[in-house]
């Protein structure tokens, strides 16, 4: 009889140790996945912005030579659509992580939960199972950073389009000289 009690204590104690180990591994895996999401989303976003700029000639110098018009306003709308598509791609990437890891089993639900975390609009801590919540909150921080980066990008491009409108001929010449895009071989002798 004493032996049975000893047997009961032994396995339960072993199970408790295993459970603690699993939680630690789960936390470690959550932290690893969260840490890997940072460069993946940042590189995806950076390459997307760089690709947009090059593919559609949205470099700062090219925008300085465009005038504010209906065409340039439509260009801003087009840039906004491309930024939306870039963010949708990033949401889909994280949704794939949720699906592949078994946190969510339906594609639509994975996209909705990922978009909710990414945009920080209200995904509660009960939308993801235990062991995935830290990843969801890491996605919220990353989404905030990526949306901020896109906002800065769009504002920079709009500012470049507007710079030429209010500038006098002299200001345009000085700007060209400062950036090295002047004419006449005097680019390296910029006036202050």
C-alpha cells in the first residue's frame, strides 16, 4: 500500500516537471517566432517601398521635377493603394504563421485576427490560444511601426511634389546645386 502512494507521487511530480518544461519551451518558441517576425516584416516592407519607388519612378529627384496637378494627385492615390497592398501582404504573411502553427484553422479567421492585431484595432487576448498571444502582441507593435513607416514615406513623397510649387527659380537652382543635380558643371560649388 505504501508503495502505491509512492508510485502516485512519482509520476505526478514528473508530469508537473514536464508541464513546466513545455511552458518554457512554448515561451521560448513564442519569443523566437516574434523575433523572426521583425526582420521578415521589416525587410518585406523596405523592399516593397524601394520597389515602388524604383518601379514607378517615385524617387525624390524625380518627384522634384513633377508639378502639382491632377496627374500627381492621382499618383498619390496610386501610392496609397500600393501601400495598402503591401500591408495586406504583411498581414497575410503573419496569418500564414498562425495557420501553419495551428493557432487558427480557417484562412478567413487567420486573416481577420492578423489584420486586427496588425492594425491594433482590438484583437483581444482571447482571439489566439495560449502560446500565441505574445506573437499577436508582437504583430501589433510591428504593425504600428510599419504603418508609421508608410505614413512617413507617403508624407515625404507628397512634400517632394509640393516643394517645387512654392519655390522660386533661385531656390530651385540652389536645391539642385545642394543635391548635386544642377547643371553647368558647378554642382560641387553650392552656395549656402
